[in-house]
């Protein structure tokens, strides 16, 4: 079962958790959460060693669809503390005006 966090919870967690951005590079270049690690969804199976298994991870994308897929994949591979950012960075930009909306 995928556990979700709200945009408010994710913005409060910046600096305290691993923020995994599963969008594409061009999207990341437009806007991303401070300190986020970019691993596009299609690259996750090949870059699993870059995703810490012993930390809390909030996965996000543009609207929450790709991040939900990434969460399911990570959970299937044994990651336990994985959360999906409901609404993605789009939801965060509705709260934090410094985050560009696209």
C-alpha cells in the first residue's frame, strides 16, 4: 500500500528526509524542491544503489502519478519508509509561490 504525504508535510520535511524527484531533467531544471535528488522514473531500476534504504524517502513528480509508480517499485524491492507526494510538485507550487508552476 502506498502511503501519501501532503504538499504541506513534504515542504516541512525538506532537509529532514530524502526527496526523490522522478521527473525528467528538463522538468527538474524548471523547478525542484531544495536538496532533491533527481532519478527519472525510467532510471530507477538501474540506479537503486543511489536510493538509501535506511532513510525516509518522499518521492515526487509533477502531479503524483509517476511518483506513485516509483513508490510501488521501491516497496517491491524492500524499501520500507517510502512516501508519495500527493499532487506532486504542482501541489507544492500552489502553496509556495517561490516554486515555479509549469
